């Protein structure tokens, strides 16, 4: 038991350091100065990926710790867990393409329609708020809160490809839960560290504390 606690502490520390480095990178002036409609696509996607690490790794930490303990009990090293994490982050990084499309759409409306933009933004915010209370959101959140289901699906002795698929699957549930809050962040104040911290805390609470 002591060995497992040490393993969990070591793994958790490494993952939190990774998330911390991502937060430090986002705090650099190049990140803090970004705004909707002014960011080049490659820079946006790169920053979105770093933002994903900063925000989603802490929220997913319990799942990753369980995965690492399971791998350890089967005699595996840390590689399967990091492959699982890579699959998880891959889905969220791909979601940056949708975020980029939203960014481009809002920027286009700004130049063409001007005052209509606030109405569009409010519509997206209302839809996001309604989704927070929708049965589909509750169903996805239930799946996201029970990571053992994902770990059992991967199974003992799974290949690295299966670990990657497991990370993709878990990220799919997570994205289905969290897209609405991420949309709010994107519209309200993209790359504002205060808002990012608030939404990260909401992710953490929503995914790990049902009450």
C-alpha cells in the first residue's frame, strides 16, 4: 500500500508539474495578448493545445492516477498511462479546430454585421447554458465520472494502441461534458488566465464531485 501511495504521489506530482509548465507558458505575453479574431491559426491551435494541458490534466488527474496504479499492478511502467493521456489530449487538441472555426466566424460577423455580434454571442451562451441542464449532459457526465468503466474496457495486458483508444474514448465523454463551458470561455475572454482558472475549477468540481 505504501508503494502504491508513493507511486500515486510521484505520478500526480509529475502530471501537476506538466500542467504547471503549461500555465507558465500561457502566462507569457504572447499568450496573454491574444484575442478573438486577431490570432493566426497555427498560433491559436498551438496555444489551444497548451491550454488543454493546463486545464484538463488537473481535472482528469484521478483517472490518470487510477490508470497508472492499474498499469503498475500489471507490471507495466509509466508508458501506457502517458499513451492514454496522449489519446486524451489528442481529442481536445482536435477540438481546437472547432474553436478556431468559431473564432473565425465571430471575427467575420464583427467585420460584416457589427452590432449583430453580441446577439450571436448571447445565443451561443444561452445554448451552452441550456446544455448544462440537458439530460444528454447528465448522461455524458455520468460516464465521465466513472473512469473505472474506461479502464475495464481497456483490460489487462492491453496494447499501446488500445491504451491510446481508451484515452480517445474517455476524452470523448469529457468533451461532451465540457464543451459548453469551453465555449463560454472562448466567447467571454479567450486566454484570460483568471477566466481559465475559474473554468478549470468548474471542470474539476463537475468531473469529480457529483454533489
